[in-house]
C-alpha cells in the first residue's frame, strides 16, 4: 500500500434558499472506486454562499436546520453587502461563513467512519438555484 493524495470532484444542482443535499454516497463512491483503504477525505464546496457539514438527514431536521439559520441570521435584515452588490444575498454569505465550506471525515476499510445517523450535507444558502462543484481531496493508503 502507498500513501497517496488525490483530488476528485462532482457537481450538485441546488435550489438555493437553504436547500440541503445529502452527498454522503457520492463521497463514499469516490473513496471506494479509487481504491483507498484508510485515510481522510476533505469535502469542500467552492463559493461563499454554501457550506458543508453533517447532520442526521431526516425530515424533521430538514425543517429545523433552515429555521435555526433564519433565527440566527434572518433574510429580512438589512445587510451592507446588499447595498454594495444589490443581489439580496447578504444573509447567505454570513450563514455560509458561520457554517464553513469544508468538512473532513476519516475512513477505514474504504468506508467513511460516520455515525449510524450521520450524513454529509451540502447546504446552499444563496437566494437562487446554483450548480455547486464539490471537491473531495483524499489523503490515505491506497491498494497497490
């Protein structure tokens, strides 16, 4: 086995407005298909209005998660960003900055070491639909 660093990517079409997409299986597929055995996968979304994290991907949390961000950083507030660019997504930038654009998960035996009810999610906070490019950079041992 050799220690290897590889970078892969895939695209996700989102609806915006706190759209939440489960990307766990896409990340798992990259690890498995590229014959990685053990290591870490860094999952990153480019752009300043989207984020990557982990939750239990279930109907209740899919409603609770957007409500949390609406309480913390309301869309209806007056944001200086909106006065500068007139695009109405100042809240999106702040939400993404708070959540962060990356998440790292270890894997062993080619399987992500996530909890039973834990999934990796992409959250698009922007106020419109987008095509998001997800980068998965894997550092780990690879089958020879």
